[in-house]
């Protein structure tokens, strides 16, 4: 998603690990900006 410039927010346990926490639940939660251009970039980011 980064290479395609998708605007998104990493949330939950993965975000905690990214910022230094020791534990996580092995899933990732993203909030993705629901803008037509951003959603098109997200579609190409598979």
C-alpha cells in the first residue's frame, strides 16, 4: 500500500508493535480513506 500511496491508518496491536510494544494478536487493522482516488490506488495495491 505504501508503494501505491494509499492513505491508511494502521491501528490495533500491529500499531503497538510498530511503536515498541512486546505483544500482538497476529492481525492487522487498517482504516482506509474512502475517497475515490484512494480506493482506486488501494485496488492496484494487491
